C-alpha cells in the first residue's frame, strides 16, 4: 500500500530555535498533504496543508515545503515554544482511492525550555 | 460548535464482549471516518462513510461494523472483541473527501 514515513521518530530543540520535521511519501501521484499535531491523550489537530501545485505554503509560525522531485515534504516551525511539544505526522491522499489518506508514524517533538 | 465528539472516552472489555463506539459531529460534514492508532504505526482506516446511509471498508475492516443512519452520527461496532482490538480509536469528519479531516478526542479500548 501507499505510505508516508517520517525521518526521525524523535526531535529535541531549544525553545526559540526553529524546528524542521521531515516526511517522505511513496506515490508521486499523491497531490494533497496535511500536517497534523497530536498532543498526548488528544486527537490529531490540523496544522497546515499543501497541494501538489504548490512548493511552499506558510501559516502562522509554520511553513510546509513540498519537493515533488524527491517525494519529500517538511514542516518548519519558527521560534519553537514549549506548547509545540507534541507528535507531528504527515498524511497524504491515496491516489488509488481519491478519498482516503495514509498517515505517517509521527515525530515526537520535545521543546527544551 | 462541539466539533467531533466520541463516546465513551475509555472502555475495558473482556474477550468476546461487544460494544458500540459513537461518533458525532455538528459541522454538517458529509464524510466520516473511523481510524485506529497503535504504537509505532500510523493511523489506519477501519471504515468510512461518504454520506448518510453509506459505508465502505478501509484498510483494516475485519472484526468491525459501522452504521451511518444519521448524517451527524457514525457508529463503530465490535461484535466479539479480541485482544488485538486493543487500541485508541479516532473518529474524523470532513466536508468533502480530499480535504482537512477534523478528529475527535479518541476512545481508548482495552480488551482483556
């Protein structure tokens, strides 16, 4: 089946530094991706999305970059704060179904005060 | 708006028992999904619905049944629980298929 994988299961950063979380996907036909944040004991929360006709999209303190050539996307968090500590995972639409997503396993981000 | 809510939050079952998990959304979304989340694995789709009265199988449907009798509710049933069904179950909804899904808080299920 289709897959997305994150490069690092854990990441620790100092408060105030920028964080970069990476994700690779398997199917070049996937044309829509979402980044989610999941805090302990809670459901995933939408952060930002990007469609394949874009290379970059910015939100509040977050930026997603999409490199279709190498099937890679990244989430950048600027000025990381303690409240950013959570598990982050990417999801890509399954082009075989058109209405289902496949999800990565997540990167656990720890912000050190 | 409450968003997506799930009932119950936590449940312990014995092998062979049955139960129903309830998901409700107040956003008038057409699509609803049931996922399970297990350690070291990404969310896996169990069943989904593209509208009231419709259901479809996802990646891991065995041992589960679903119903969508009302647009706002999506029920997940376990007829005969097995220890392999110990997991955290998340419900999600979206207005259309390929767009942001909004998740509920999850139901933790332990099958002994």
